[in-house]
């Protein structure tokens, strides 16, 4: 899978699924940063540095978005235990 296809999959997955609360707007950047960090581990030289710097900027962007626009956590389905 190439990076473009992976980013398309992340974009599709980060959309709002039917019947579920919307995913936070910063989720795409967080997932992209994780992918770029993993890709940088397998790269060498200048390419490794470049990928890692992009990942760092994305992480910083996520931290800023979360700080400026905190999102409530979605409700948790708690199983009912019958005795």
C-alpha cells in the first residue's frame, strides 16, 4: 500500500460513521503522525529526518487543536450484568 492510498483510508475512516458520535477533527493528524513516525524508522538519512519532522509538526498540530477545542469523550456502552 502506498502512502497516498493509506492517507485516503485514514480520511475515509476519520469521517463520521452513521449512528455514532463524530470523531474528533484532529484524529486524522494524529493517525498520520503515527504512520509517518513508523515510516521514518525504516527510512535513512535525509528522508528519515524529513519524515520525522513532518510527524513532529503533525503531533504539535494535534496538541494545539486538542488544547483549543477539547472534545467530549463519546459515551461508553456499559454492559448490564444480571444476577
